[in-house]
């Protein structure tokens, strides 16, 4: 609340003079601001925050006029605003994922879809998928080299993609292989094109946009075939994969999701879920290999049924190495009050996740890697925001948390990770977020007392070739 008792982040009912926060001078061309922002977003955000304070503005290509928020208190006002006041940032990933993706929906349509997605992604359903995560992790780590440094990012991507194809899509056999062959190149190219303007024409399959469209047509054909097969399955209502749960789900008026919406949202879950989770896990192993005491405590905990420290370590990695460093909204009302500022319709608001995570008022000594801060107390839900916040918070957050927890436990139960005194890996922009520059390299030592597999002979259920 401000001194007059008005909520700091809200739509304004009557006309009020626009009052913009300070920002980059207009004499600096938009294209120059854009190059700086997209090439070195974290450094530029940190520099401008030091210069202008908790909120500032700039103008960049594609996204247009931006107001950047770096303070958790103002982030709260963004995330708790009414959905009709702040909508999805434009453009967003629905350009690539399809108009039926939850990313692009607004108002009542968005609320209905989120309510529908909440059912299959409820935390109570996550137990169904733990076995799949463990199987895929065991299948992957059986091939990890001993006493030899290797990058974990690629193995993490293989695991998380396989998990999503099985747990979310319910894919097996030929469908599994077809989707894998389509999604990997589609996601790789789509990530590169995600912030570029979309041309009116694709100009054929030999252009990047043409290849993307061709892979999308193949994906749609596979999903349509899977829908046909599922609808004729007499055991459909007994299945626990998210694909089946979505097919069986109904809106409040009793209507089902359309085929287009199912295709678009499944693609959203796959693309937004597997790569970001894999990158976070690569950071997990990179960070733990540089903190021996934490790693030793986690290895001891893995042999028990406790999860407190493991969850805390994941939270701290997400805080100190957030893969996605901002979440955005767009002002839909004539004027929106943000703290002492009044923003006009059409402005976009970006909450800097990395800056909120580094806020010293929310996290004492924020540069220190300390999982115990989540055991000794809970941070503000608007200071720790790796999944975003408000009505547009990541729908698959519970699934991602479960997956990271089980994967970590499985690795720590079966392998020893050697520690290193090497400097931490630098951040590198790539794909849908910020990656460890060297791929999250670790060295695996001797096997611990085998609990679930033997390196030479175990072949977990559902094993497939890569």
C-alpha cells in the first residue's frame, strides 16, 4: 500500500496522468538498446538497476516499450494484479507453440485452461511418475564414464525428454521414437527463432521457418493418431499419463479440450518443461561438485526417506542460477499503477527473476550458496520466483520439482560425485535460458553400494536406444 492507501499494483478506474519510471534516454536508438538487452540481458539489467533503481524502462525491437522490475515488492504487485489488468506479454511463445497454447490465452479463456491443467498436474498425481524418472535416470547413468570429466547437460536433456514423452504423452514404441525425432530438432531451432519476427510466408522447407512448419505438421499428425488410438482405448479412464488425463478432462460446461488445444498445450508442456528442467539439473551437479559439505550431506540423505535438504539444494540452485531470468506481462487497461508510476496500455512489464533472487533484503548474503536458508526459514514467494508467479505461474512446476528430486536421489544413491576447486562455470545464453558454459561438467568416482543397478548388466524397464 502507498501513503494514500491505494494498492501499489492495480488498474486505475478513472483517468490519471501517465507517469513513467526513469530509463534509457530516447537518444539511444531502439535497435542499440535491443542489441545490448538481448546480448547481455543480466549485465544490462544489473547496470540499469544500479543507475535507475527498482524499476526502469527501455525500448527494444520485437517487445517494444518495456518497464523492468527488479524489486520483490513491486514483483508482488505485478503477480497479484487482476488478470484483466495485466495479460500475457506480447509476443510470446504461443507464436511457435500455437494459438491454443496456454501461453497465449487471455482473460476467461486463460482461467478456464489453467483450471483444467491444474487437475492432471496436481501434486497428488506426481507419485505416478516417480518410477518413470528413476528408470530413465538409471538407464542413462549406467553409461557415465568413471574418473573422467564429462558434461551433464546432454544426459539431463535425454532423461527429461524421455520422461516427458512417457509421463506426459504416454508415448511408447514407434510413437516415442517419432516424437523424439521431431521434437529435438524442432525445439533446437524454435529456441533460436523465438525472439525474431515471424515472416508472413515460410518460403519453403529449406528456410528455418519452413523447416519449423514441416516438423510441426509431422508432430500434429502423430498427436492426432495418438488421440484416435486413445479414444478407442477402453482403459483410457484408468490411465495416469497426462495426455490421457487431458483427454478425459472437462471444462465447467462439460465440454472437452479441442484437438488443436491438446496438441498446442502438450507441445507447450514438452518444450517449456524438458529443456529448462534439464538445464537446472546440469547447474545442480555443477554447483554441488563445488560445495563438498552440501554434497556429502545430500549423499547421506539420499539413503534415507528424507527430502528436506535435497529440496532446499534444488531451491538454492534455482535461486542462484535461474535458467529463465524474467517473466513478463502486458498492460491491458488504459492505465496501470505500479508503485509510484502509472503505465499506459500497451507497455510490457518484465520482472527480473535474477535480480529478485539477488535481493539482499530477501536473501542475506545473496552471493553465498546456502541451501539451509530454506530449512531455517522460507523466503517471500515474490522473491523466489523461478517458476514465475501469479495466475501465469508455470503450470508444470509440481512435475518439475518431482522430476528433479527423484533424479537427484537416484544419482546420489548409485554414484559418487567428485568435488572440485575449479571456478564455477560461467553463464551462457542458449536455447530457452542460461546454461552452464561448459555444460555442467562433473567427474563420477566409484560406484556406491549398488541399490538399483549394476553398471555392466542392468537394463531398466522401458530401455530404449538413443
